[in-house]
């Protein structure tokens, strides 16, 4: 695995000018042409994983709803892979014609709401992501839908496990009362947003052609949901947005799992999180073996044949060391504060990096090391084979993975890619100024 490391601490603008005037000028002059935002896989077999660490305990240091870690991830992603926002009229660090989120898109955000405490997706990260979506430069007119299938035990109120604090709301956030529903309520007055608990339709089988009912459609050995939001929007996870006559390509999917131990898969990360999209109750193999039989094939099929996520953001701000996937405590001894977010379009590579370099160092558990022979290694390899079989890039070997750490990683990445495409001086200037304005960690 090739790493581009970030400096341990950030210089101020004066220090930057003093220590790197020559190098900075050379870099700016050498990076010519359009800022490289084409998919990494278009020019190399390596897939890109972004890693951002040292996220402050209170992440909203740049203002209400602006999550420092998430902002850094999106800026890195936009610099190294493709813009977060799609726009034909605006072009800046996060925006360009090949961007992910169009102003009128329906954005589905998959969270882990099957558990609470540290076993659930961090709702501060969710809050920061929603804020970024609605800040689309062309004015966001679309819709945001939070989804989860907890297979009968999901809740957007984060109230499933009494645990160490007893009954009540136990969200994974700085404010433990900030449930998923609380976040939805926070934004309900400014955009079309809702939360759809797929548990409610997990036993309802429907056909592809049935546009009258919400439920699950069978696809080989997996299933996928068709739902209707409170605003009347009909979402088919595989085919897009139904307009009454045809499917429109306005559906975007962002996967936001939490990194943790799992008794069956060994690790819950981007791949395993797909089990909150399918229905295990309608599984052809039945509930129990569906967990473990062809785990890599199942997860790989969801993330390729059904829908390739536009972005996976892996929450490793706290990781569950053991006893997962649930976590009935905020205890640092069980769920240490690793203060990290990771992201990629390749869920296999993302899980390799996260398990080996974030979870395993926190646990020392050999089950969490992807190089060790066993279920995790086999599962990752099977997922890679499945995803590649559907024509998408995936890498379970470190030799096929590139990791960018922080802003230095972004600059190094652009410099390297200059030889294949280039970047203009104005784009480099925007990137550097954004960093020294304090928006980067």
C-alpha cells in the first residue's frame, strides 16, 4: 500500500510562506491544466482510500453543523477523486461538471440504526453530511432520505439497548440525545428530508413492476427495497427514481457505517453495512446462513449489481473493540476514541485499510487483521471477485490501494497525477487557501 502522509501539525500561513516559498511556487507552476477529478480507476488499477485523523472531540469548530472531519473528507475526495457537487456553472474546490450530487438529486444516506451507543453511526457525522448536501451552490432542491433495515430491531430514536445508562436515547454523538430523528428534525424546516425504517417492509415481497406498494424485490440471492417517501417520491434502490412512466437517474447513495467488531464477519465496515439494505427475512437461504454463507458474494452483489455507492464514509471516531455489532456502553475501554474518518468508492479497499490500520491497532485481535488467514480475509477476497465481476474496481490487496492522509496527501496526489493530466495554478491556490483558512484538519 502506498501512503501519502500528512504533517503531524498544521503550519500557519506565515510559517508556510517562510518555509515553503520555493517549493510551493514550484508546485504551483508544475501543476498545469484542469484539476484532476477523474475517477482514480480510470488511469490505474489502484483504488483510493482517504484517511482523516485527529478529528476534534467537538467537531463543529467551524460553525453550526459544519463537521471538521467530514468537511476534510469531502475536500480530499473532491481534490483527489471527483467533486462532491455537480454543477455546469460553478467551479471551485468541491464543485465541477463531473460531481456527484446534482441540485435536484434524491440522496439516500445509509446509516447503522440497528444498535445505539457506539454501535450506531455517529450522528454528528450525519449532521455534517446533510449540511454539506443542502449547501449545494446551485441551491439544493432535491430530497434526503435516511435509511436502515435493522432486521426487526432498528430504531432512529437510538433507544434499543438500555445498556449502562438504562432506558432512553443513547446516540453516538457528542450530545447523546442527538438521535437520527433529532437530526432529521433539525433540518426539516430547510429541506425535504425524512427517515425510512426498512424494518417495516422487511417481510413484504413485491415485483419489479409493482409501483403501488413498498417492499423488497428479489435479485438472485439478495433483495433490494422499493420505497415511497413522505413527499411522494418513489425510490427503487436498483433502478432509480420512478416518475410515473420511467426511472430517472437522480438517485445518489452515500453509505455511512461505523467501524466495529462483528462476531460473524469479524469486522463491520463498508461491506457488511449492506445487510441493512437487504431483507434477511426474505432471504432465499433463510435468516441464519444469510449472515455467513457467501458473505463476500452477498455484500459484493449489493454494492455492485444493485447499486454502487457514490461514496462510503466510514465512521471510526469511536470503534467497538469486542462484543459487536452491538455496544451497550460509551466506555472508552470498549469503544476507544480513535478520532478518524475514512472514505472511498471501493468498499473492499476501505475495509482493508480500516480494519488493519484503525481497528486492529485498537484491539490487538488477530480476527481484525485482514492479512491473517480466516473469515475476514476470505470474505474480502470474495467481495473483491464479485464486485470486479460486475465491472467495478475493487482491491483486497494492499498493493492495489493508495491511501491519502490529509491535505498533504491531496497535494502529493495531484502532483503525481500531473504527469497524467495536470491541475491549474488557480485550482492549486484554492486548495492551499482552503487549508490555511482553517477548514482542514
